[in-house]
């Protein structure tokens, strides 16, 4: 445990998709345990921020590397 960060609460991150890179493969959609990813095969996918838990399973499943986890604004 890092003594400088012990006890610090970090806000959860939320997934977002870089639209220009999304090919609509549905791998992120199938990996998401909370149904936060919306989209169909061959179409741009979108993350519903209110349903995203920041687990990163969608980012791990994405072959295009177009999913990023960021602090919500």
C-alpha cells in the first residue's frame, strides 16, 4: 500500500467510445454485465453513463481499442 494514497477515495471511471474507431462488432455489448452498451451489429455503439459501473470489461473485449475509461464530468 502506498502511504501517500492510503485512505484516498477515487471516483469511479465511466467508459466512453471513440466513435470514429467503433466498427460495431458487438464484443463490448456482449461483455458488459450491466447492459450499459447500446448498439447493433455493424452500427456505432454508445455507453449509457448512468448504467456503467467502470468495470472495464467492455474495454478489454474491444478489438479496436476504442473504449476509454475516464472520470465523469
